[in-house]
């Protein structure tokens, strides 16, 4: 009799793999389940009509299964009692925002979830429309050249006093030329947007316990401004080497103390019989109505010397159709870079100790104070917020104060040029 052939069928569909054992922690009528995935334990439950699967990070051991089951039972109880808050129980879940919105709560990200670069992009879109042209230019430059390269990929959780000290050290050593590094003033200006953006991020995300990353940060001190005003004798010498076309421009600069950006933007419509109204400025060949400060928008009473200079300018340029009081020899608005070139050549030819073109403003202030005009009048004429800058910068030129209308300056001007 032939022997029967027996076929050895596997006891489960997975071949020789170990049969699945029953997960007893989920036995009974318990809601939700604990299960293994990739040798790690996960939880699976329903909340607000959504199925939720979240990793625990725990290894699959009997003790961890019991521990996680207890946590899941607590979650189920909170859901049934309507006191469950998803983000509180799962602070690192990628679903926090989704469930916060379903719960009707305001979602807030943690500092380690927000990078500086991503936050700045959103911040810039909202803040940009409310900024002036000069602010946009300055912030763009600072973000592009300093902040984004260093902080762009960092999260706010990395913003510590030590990181800020490292950034400050980098700024101090940054080269802006063969031998020059960033000035103390420039470093302070770079830190302003960084502080503003960081504090806005903290406030917007409600990071109330976020430590101040700028605490104890010592910025380099800006050196006190040292001015080198001309004497009347030196000014008369320099005027001889300035091209005649631009002589009225520089005369008016010393008579009024106008900023170069204000003077090149001055139009005849802003000049009446009694006042010169400072309403515009011109920077990088772009005219703008937002001046440096609100006090910069001012009206200067026309004194005799100013009137004479304006009359000479009008007579010299009457054949040119231009709305500007001062313009170049081709009838176009004056470029300050070109003006500085003319100034440098005149200074070199004069043999005088070199001064910046901006010293015309300091010359006006020092002459006015030396003549006895009050610091208040000088500050208003210069467009300063208050007299603190006047006392700090020109204190040594202040004698006994006598007048407050410019007449003392006018008297000294007439005496000095005779």
C-alpha cells in the first residue's frame, strides 16, 4: 500500500514568523488602543471626529505598554469630560495646530519650532507697508547683509545671551574695506532691527517666560562727535576755490545749517517773502516727504544774508527752467556724491585742513552760538528734537546768551565777511 504524502501547511500566513500575540492592555471595553509600530509604541484614538495616531517614543516592552495604556485612559477620560486639550497632552505633535483650530483655541508655536528666517518673511510682509522709504532701505540692507546670514536658519530657542555675544563679536570683526571694520554707530543700528524682530516674535507667540537674549549685552560706545567748524577767514579762502555756480549753494548751507539732503531738495515754491519752508529731502537721487524727524519739518525766517544769497542764485539761474533752488550746471537735481567731489577738490586746492562737506552745518551752529544766539534757536533752526545735541556737540562755543532771533548771527556774519 502506497504511503500517503502529507503537506505541512504553515500555522499562520506569515510563514515562519512568530504568531501575533494578543495585546491584553487593550482588552475589554477600553476606548482607543496602544499598538506597536517599528518597535515603538503608539496610541490610537478618536477626537472631535478625527482619528488620532501619535507616537510615544517608548520601546515596546510590557511595562511601557501598561504605562502608556494608563496615559491613554486619562486622555479618553478628559475627552469624555470635555476638558481635553490636545496641545497640552501632545506638545510635540505635528497635529497641534490642526486640533487647536478644531478646539477653537489660539495656536502658538514653541521657540524651537520657529526659525528666524521664516518669521522675518511673514513679519516683513506685514510691517513693510507701514515703513518709510528710508526704513525699508535700511532694514533691507541690515537683514540681507547681517541678520539673515547669521540667524536665518536658527530657531528662536537658540537665541541666548551667548549667541548674541557671538553675533556681536562677528559684527566687530566684519570688514567693510581693506582696513576698516563696522563703526560703533553701524553696529548699534544693526542691533535695532534684531531686537525689534525678536521681541515681536516673543509677543506674537506668547512666549511669556522667554528669557531676554540681550541681557548684559554691551554694545560698543559711539565716540563723541568732534566738529571742526571753519573760521570766517578759512571760509573766505575756501569760497575762492569753489566753482562759481556752486558758491551760492555753500553760502546758503553755512547761513542756514541745512542738511545736504534738505538743501538739494529745496524748491522755489517752498520759499516765500518771509520764510524758507523745509518740507522735503532728497536721498540717493530720490525725493521724499518723510524727513529725518518731525522737527526737521520747519520754517526758517529769511534774514538779510539769506535773502541776498537767494537773490544771487535766482539771478544766476533764471534762464534755466527748474523747480529747484539749487541744481547742477545741466539743470538737473544735484547729486550729493558729485557735490562731495567738487568739495574735495576745492578743499585740496585751498590748502586748508580737510573738513567734510557736512561741516557747513556745524559751522553755522558754532558761529551762531559764538555770536550769542540761544541753543533753543539753534536747535530749532537745525531741526533737532531738543537742545541736548546742541549742548553736547557745540557746548564750547556757547558764551553768555543774549538773543534768540538770529540777529546776533547776522551781525557776526556781516562783520566776518568785511
